[in-house]
């Protein structure tokens, strides 16, 4: 493989200082190292940020919001009992992803930064505007591989593979960023960019910026009693979503006071349509117009490839997630989190 | 050979559920697989796979690759040293044409187009990347896409014949009810846990290989062919194989190139394929399209079973998946036809993959039988019993043994099949998931090959047994050691078992589910020979209690030799050998099936598989929730390993039914899911409720030990059972594998 420099800064300031174009941040490495081995990413410098203690820890801030350090692992966060209690659908999404070993290594910031799983992005002999701007998009007309039905363009038709980001978008999570020009915050909903004409720009991060933490606002806890993540796929575990949905309801006096709905695996970012959420407000949870809300969320969806069936599946996934949320968050995390088979007995937990 | 052989009654070791002798080494990481060897002076080789399916390479940036620090050599068609054996020919009838840089042409994606050798794996990998090939691209075809293909001229390995029995047109005409359906199966790739590897070291014109091979002796001869040396000059060390499944029985292009690089460099060379490189030059199961035409009379008896398989092969060599042959020998149709056609595509040559032909053929046949049963208005099991073959259909030969009825009965009982409603879509579980039950018949031949072994009784009464048998992870060495110990009348811990090296007596091929029967047969014969010789010594020794027993038979038990039928006359092995001068006593044995026995009977393993699936009614995600397989496979040497093999086969069936498919880009012809993230196989959460029953079966004809083999049969029957269960759950008949969410969505 291509030789690279390996640096281990001792502080965020030092990390920002050593960064230069061609350098990458190394967190858990579960995506980056694969891409480096495959020649998809060829950094000249790998900056290992794992020694930055400032990026660790889960803390409740004075305003009641929860701050999650960038280097907190997926497993550490999902297994934090307070976290799972307050933000059950986020924990469920985390536990539905990858495998136990990967969740131990992968970090929450890395989850936001993971690249698309499109086969044409990962194959260095294929044309891919995201990997090499201007080369084209072989995914169009190719074997269907993680393709979008919303928000795509001629330049790129892929999706964002994250489970974690889907409920984060629903709960108005905030990304804390530091860069050469100081600290700033980006709403998670604005963090991932639709491809447009510049699919190589995947996130709102500017060159040299680093994610230092994620924050979940205090009012997001208000959904804890009715919040589910649902992930549909051809394999019961260890597969990226074919479609997914995070649904959360705040129920007051028997009616939905507030609703959140975010869809995964259908666009280059978690797909949240607030107008769809508004359709649910004021209804009893068992009589809410889930169909209309789901249809509204998928408004404008069209095939980008041989994937028209995904539109119907995404709609049904959204409806089911809303139904599950209405039924109430289960007391215990299902053995198969986020699975349509979650309630079967005898499964080993979190496979 | 007599008409019936009396099976040996074993009681001490065979039949015991011993754990794998190599289990501890494997789980603790001390087992040395081929690529774990790092001899002094080792170089690392990495090959560059073609990124197009057809055309030629017009440029390689050799300069850039050579400039990488640590790269020692770049081999291309321009500088590739000559091979003594023509790669466009084959070393023997049981091998494939290999791609070893014989020219600049590309005939499938993944074909080696250059080899980079370096002091480190990293250097060689970077050199390979920098070669940045440019191509002249020709149009390619990589999918069956409705092509009719050519009729297969049967004969050589890879060119299956068909069969026709009875009057097929009359069978069609006589049918009062008939189906005409087409089933499709995709290209599938073996993906053993251990990818293909070799560590090659030359010593003059002698070649030493650390290499996983399912056929050690044949592999020695094949590699010798390419390098113009006698087969005896090649040794292969193969103590462990991390899965073979048919893909490690033949020399492959990448391995030949690495050996050539070692000869060129005068240093040992290691090559291990990446996961992605497994998709191309090392074989796969070719895609098939199968047309099945079945007809029944008013009594639901099959008037005709007409199975035509069209399979993909490469442009330059033949392995036509013999799918239609799955319809031979199973159901008692009045008229029976199987035929094969081949479509040449720009893909690597397919090859045998676990239950080659039987797996894909059974998948289609068992679904078609369900479709026919529905038209007949019969329960699928009753329909199969209505067409149960008492003798082999077409030939009329008796079966050497066939406990299939018991498999059906025991499997159905265990599963609870009697409660199955006929109509689809009638069962829901408490959560509202659609629930379906399906079944399929399992069938696999029980071939024997040829093998040799020796058994040496040592002066201390212990023994050494030797044969070049190989263990792919299935536990062969454990089962074979059990057979060997019993043949010598010794406990396991008194027998040293040596195998997995080409210098040992030839144990033949580990394939066709015949290794235990074949190598075991040779070990059994060798042990018996040693005991016979020991008996001769004792009978001739005036100081032995066995003296003068003349031509009486001897039996060996727990390290003592007895006059058969007279337990009062016995003596310890060591005592006999001690008086005879404390010499080692070696017996030799071989095994193969006498032609007359093979001719007189139809020989098969049988089974019945019952599946339960749950399907989400809206989201259409599928999960297999129960799988019960009942199998009759002759004598079971080790129940634990047998259960594991049969379970493995059934899990493979889940994989075939729901997961595996190589997807070629329609333009480049490259396989776009050439990794385990994209090419799915089941994970633990996909495998639950798995149960194996083995049905007692004595077979006096198959071989002296009555062994039939269990390595592949578990795949057959299972695929159809799952597909039929999906139909039963949903009412939707998917005729293309794997069955996916989008196939079931309204």
C-alpha cells in the first residue's frame, strides 16, 4: 500500500496544526483502513486522534442536553444505560449496525464521516464523481448498490449508509466542530450534503476541521416513551439497511403533541420532512394518519436505477416505524434491535 | 467381490461423537495454514486482476511499479519466463485451463494480467496498484440473459451428459395436468474462509509447496506438468485447509504464477489471494436457467419429468453445471429426460462447488415438484410419496439401500408437518408475521475414488497409520483416525495418525462426499492387513497362545489379538512383536469400488428437509426460523462431525435460497459485490431452529464400511424447502434465486 506518515498529536490544537490537504483523521478506522487497503483513499498523512482525551466522554450539560465526545465508541454509547433510557431509538439504531467487534472500534464521529458503500465508489477502476470528481457515475445503469430514490442527481445516486445518523437527524442533534478558524456548530440535518453538482463534497466540514462532539438537545428526551428505529434488509444482521426509519412521538393527553420521522438508506443524507411530521400532530397515536405522513415524507421519490421498489418499501418502513413508536418503546432493548423480527424469542442479543 | 459384504461391526471408536483432533489448534491459532509459513528469504507476490471482462491490456506502468522501494520483480506477458507445460492445454483430465500471462488478452474480469513481487506484502501491493493498466475494451457478456446456448457434447470432466428413459413425448401427451416452469440460479463463488494461497520454494528442480489442496497427488502431477519436472519432485504440505468446497482441487493461475516467480527469483515466494480476487480465477458455480416440464396422470403419478438445464461456462473451457441430473434417480416418473445446454460468457471458468449440479438442480426440481403437487391437489409430501421410486427410475436398478421413507416420516414428525394447511398465506404467528412450511427431498450420490494407506504396528503395540488424506475443516482426520484405530483394534490414543502430506500413501481426492469412504476404506484395509500379518506371526510362534491356530481368523481388540470366536486364546500385540524381534510390522491397504458392485446398484444418500419461514407481510423481509433435516447416509462414523457437516450443508442451503449472488456490472463485466459485505452469506442471526436427524441405514454394497458420505447432501432439498415455505407463507412463487425482498413486494 501507499506509504504514509503517521502522527499522534497530544491535543486538539496540535492536531489542527499538523493537518494539511492530503491528511486524514483516524478514529476507529473501521471504514478508513478498508478504503486505504483498497486504494480508494490514499492519504499521505494519517493523524491518529485517539490520544485526544478531550474527545471522549458522555456528559450532561447544564441545559440538560447530552454531549457525546467524538471518540466515544458506538458500543460505549449504546450500552450507556442513561443514554439508552433517554434516547432509545438512537441506541437501537447503533445496535442494529455492523457487528459487536466493529461497534467496539467504531466511533460516533466516524459514523458521521463514513463514506458511501456504493460498489462503484469502492472500485477504483470505476468512474465515480465522489471519489474522483469529473469521472462520471458508473452506478447509473450499473448493478444496484445502495442507490437513492430522493435527493440524488446526475452526478451521483448513492446513499449515506449510517443507521445512527437517522435518529440523530430526527432528534435535531448538533455537531460540534473545531477548525483553524475556531469552533462552530452544525445541525446534523445540515451536516451531510446532497450530491448536486459536487458529490465530492459530502459534509459541511471545511478542510482541516474536526468533529469534537455531538449534542442531543434536552427536549429530545421527551420522545423516549415512543421512539423506535426500524431497519429492513435481506440478512437478519450484519448488513447495511435496504430501507430504514426512525420514528418518535411525544404524546400528551392521549394525542400526539409532536412527531419526528427520519428515513435512512434512500438519500445521501438522513431524509427528514417536517411537513410529514406535522400531519401527525393532534391525532391519537393509534389513529394517526401514518400512511399520509409516510407518503408525504417520500414525496418526489423516483427511481435512480432499477430501484423503484425501494420507494414502496421505504414508505412501508416509515409506516411500520410510526406504528411501533405509537405502541411504545419496549422496556428492554430487543435481542435483534430494529429488526422486523425483533420480538422473536430465543435470539442472542445484539447480533 | 462377493455380492454382499458383511459390514464390519465396530464398537469402540467408530460411532463415537469425538471432537476434532485439530480443534484446539484451530481455535487457539496454532494450526499452520499454508500462508502462515514464512521461510527465510521469502518474497511476496501480488497479482493484478483485469478490470474488464474482454479485450486486451495495452499498457502497464511497469516503470512506476518497479520504482517502488522493495519491489523486486514485475512479471507481465512481455517478460514472463516460459512454462514447460502449455497453459492452454491441461495437465490432466481433472483440471482447468489456467491464465498465467500467456498473452495480453483478457477473457474475464479478475484474470491475472501481471504479478508483482516484493520484499514485503506492502511493497508488492503498492507496485501492483501503480501498474494502472489501460485496456482496449471489447463488448462482453456476463449474464445468461435469455440466451439459448449450445447443446453439450458429453464426455470429458465438466461436460455432463443427459439421460432419457421411457417415451418422453408420450409422457407429455399422457399428462392430464402439467407445468412448464423456468427457474434461475445465479453465479455463486466459493468464498472459503481461507482464500487460495501458496508458499513455493525451489531446491534445484525439486519444488516444495505449502498449499491447500483437496487432491494432493493430482496437484503434484499438475504443478509438475507446468514446470517440466517429474511429479515425484513436487511435495505439498497441507496440514489444514480453511474450507475448499471444490475450489481447491485444481491448480489455479495465480498459484502457478507464484511458483514461477519463486523459480525466477531463486527465493521462496508467498501469494495469498485477497477476498476480491476469489471472484474470478479460482472457479465458481455457474449460473443456470432450468426449464422443468412435469406432467401427472389422474392419480397424481408423474407421467413425465423433463428437466433441461442451461448453464454458463467460460469462452475457453468447460464446466457446465450438471443441474438437470438432479432429476435422475429420484422420482418414479414414467418418462424421464435430463439435458444440458451451455452458454459461453466472458467469465472465469466455473467449477465444482459443493453439490455441483445437485444443489442448483435440486433447488429447481423441488420447487417444481411443489408446483405440481399444488395442481394435483396433494400435500407436497404426499405427492412425493405418491411418486416414490422403489427402484432407480429409468434403469430399474435396485438401490443399495434407501431409507428415504423413514427420512420423510421422521423428519415430518419432528417438524410437525401433519398440521400444515394446504392453502398458502393461512398461517400467521402471534405478531402477525406470515408463516410458511415447505419441504424438499435431498439426494446425493455416494461415489468412491481410489486411495491407499499403510498401517504400522510398532514394537510397543502402538501404531502409525499414514495416508495423504486432507481435512478441509469437516473433521476428516478425526473420523479417519477412528476407522484406522478400529481396524487395528486399538484405542485412539495408541494410534498416531499422519496425513496431509503428498509423500504419504495417496488418499485420492477429498470431493464428491467420498473421502471418508475412500480414504477410510484404504485405512481399514491397511489395518486389517497389519492384523492379518500379526496373526501369521503369532500362529507360527510356538510361544504364543495363538500358536497353531492355522488359518483361523483373528480379531484385534484393545491392543490384543484373539483367535476369532475363541476369547480364551489371545495375546498382547507388543508381546507377539517382541518375540518376533521387536520389528515394526506394516500392512498396506487400498480401496476403490469394484465395478461390478457399482454396476449392479443405484447408490445414493437420501434425506428430507422441512423448513419454516417467517415473512413480514408488508416489508417482505424473510427469516428461516426452523429447518429440520432427516438424512440416511449409511454408517455414521462420527455423529458429532456428521451433524456438523449436515448442518453446514443446510446453512449453505439458506445461503443459496436467500443470499448468494455474484452481480456483474452489465458494461465492464466486473463482479461488483466481490467482498463479504456485498456478497452475502448467512450470519448467525440467519440460522436458528436447525435440527439434524440421522436415520439408521445398513448398506452392504457401497463399500466394506457401509459409508455413504455427508459433505454435500445437506445443501440439496434445503433450498427448495425454503423456497416452498416462502410460497406457502406468501402465496408468491419466486422462480429466481436468491429470493429477495423486492421479489416478494406487491
